[in-house]
């Protein structure tokens, strides 16, 4: 508004110099109305005694004096009127910059609670900033049926840590609020074959509802040499996604991955777009690693049923093995993978006096296998039911993956993005293959 007033002053000066007094009067009236409106906005937020309100009142007096001079056709010095108005406006502009506290609204839109760690450290920083209003608005998501239609709706707003204040997605009107920044971790929009968030939360829609849309991947992966074209080709589908296309900024886990994203997007969208991706993509690190570093065993809330598996008769803890099974391994090896898991369970059941198995399957296994391999899902579900019924191991399907990392002594399982996280702890890692004995 202040910028428009500055342009109006120039137009008033020009109108007076060219003998168009009526135009000058109309412009002065518009300046007066704008100043009154601005004064009302400031007064509503900071009170009638706020310093900027007084400066706007003085500006209105300058407008009135200029208006009367022009209306009464007194000898008008266009340059003097312009200088007086400009001087008053500069004082207002400086007061707005120095006296008015500008607040930022940041909205976080996670959809799966288990992926919240990809946003949490950024939210904490925003929440601790006295000049920022941060909102966590978990959004629902749908399973997709085999024909691509929407299946069951899920909402996990009650599964977030107790220290995270949750705002209902049904009550927060993004279009009306138009937050300064929106953070997302869902990359795929309509192209996810297993699950989808409602279309109103697709990146291409959110881009129009905020000044800055920021995408942070929900996953991290092992480092890849950006010059290794074969390796890059295997993961390029993680880079060329709608969230990367539509977001104003993309925050990835390392400088190497920044280069990979830039190369992939340039190859996908055209050589002349490289500068766009170089500006948009930042290798600032992943909040998931921040979460791993901050999660300590002594701070974890351990369910009583877990303690029955973990603790020895003398109260000491057994060695806890984080057993991770992935979606890709099940899809690739099917029944052979189920037999592998049965072997693992048998071995750890025999060693249950010294070791506690904490089995944490990938949270999307159910939705993916049920949709893409329904016959395999029936056999997998029986395996899960038997493992849980026997009670000698832990079955962890909670949203808190970082607790499993914090309390376990070693990792065993499939290649996964969790391996990259687990490596940060310095604890042992052993990868399983379907054909080995263990």
C-alpha cells in the first residue's frame, strides 16, 4: 500500500504540472482513503497510541492541506507538495520497517505420523521463533484400490507426540489463511499407486495458497556418486516428482543429493532449466537425522508389554535387534521372502533369553501388498498374527520409528532408507538376503 502511495504522489505532481487539477484531487482523495485504511489496520493490531498511527494521521493532514490548495485553485507548487508528501511517507515507511513486528505463519502438512520426523526439527525451530506462528495440520490420506479408485480413508492426527500441538485439517482453511510458508513431505500427488492425499493437498494446488511451498522428502538414502549414471538412473523416480516441480524450495539430505536432483530435473525438464533447479534445490540436510541424534534411550517411553520381552529376570536388558522388513523385498521375492522371515523368527525365538527381536515392518506394507499382491497379503497377514500371538518378540507398528532406533543395539534386515539413519548411531548393521541362512 505504501508503495502505491509513492506512485500516486508522482501522479499528483504530474497532474498539477500539466494543469489537470481534477485528476490531482481524485488522486489525493485516494491517498487519504488508503492512509485511513492503513491506520485502521495498524490500530487494530497495536492500538491507537502506536507510533505509526500518529505518523499516518500527520500524513493525512498533509494530504488535506494539499487538497485544499488545489481545490481553492491557490497558486500550487507541485514540487513542494510532492516533497512534503514524500517526507511524511518516508517517516511512515521507516516506522513500518522498524516499529511493526512482522510475523510469519508456517504450516506443516504431514500425512503419515511415522513420517513426521522428516519435518519435526524444522517445526521445532519455527515453533521456538517468537516471530513465527507454526501450525501442524495432519491431513488424511486414502488407500488406492487396484483400479486406481479411492479406498479407505486414514487420519493419524492422534498418533503424533504429545508435545506437538495438532490443528484439525477440517478447521484450518488454508485458502482463507494463505500462510507465508507451507511444508510438505508428500512428493507424488496423484501418481502414487498405493496411497494418495486428497487432491486439494497436491503440491500443484498448495502452490497457489502460500507465498512459499517447501518440500522435504520423507526418506533419506545412501550417498551416490552424482557421476555414476547407472546408480542415478535407478533412483531418478524419487527426484522427478510433482513436489519437486511445484515447490519453491526443495531441501535434500546432502550436497551430493542436491547435485543428483539438479541433474535429474535438468535431464527431465530440459537443459535450459538448470538454473531454476540450482536455485530451488538446497542440500541443507534431513530433519530425520536431527531426530536420530536427539533421540536417547533413557528418554523413550517403553510400553509394558515390550518390557516383558526386553527385560531379563534380574532386570537387565537383553540385546535388542531392530529387524526391518521392506516393501520392495516382499514385492520382489514374494513367498520366498516370507520363508526367510519365518527362518529369522525361528532363530530369534530360540535365542530369546539373550536377544529381543523388535520387528518393525515398513508402514506401507499393508497398503502396498494388499493392493498389488492380494494373495501374498493373506499369507503375510497370517505370519504377522502368529508372531504377535506367540509373544516372545516385539511387533512395532507405531508411528515412532526413532524410538526403535534409540533403544536397539543393532540393525538387521533389508536394505532401506533406515540403514542410512541407523549408520548415524554408530551401532552395528547387518543386511539380510533372501538366500542366506540368516
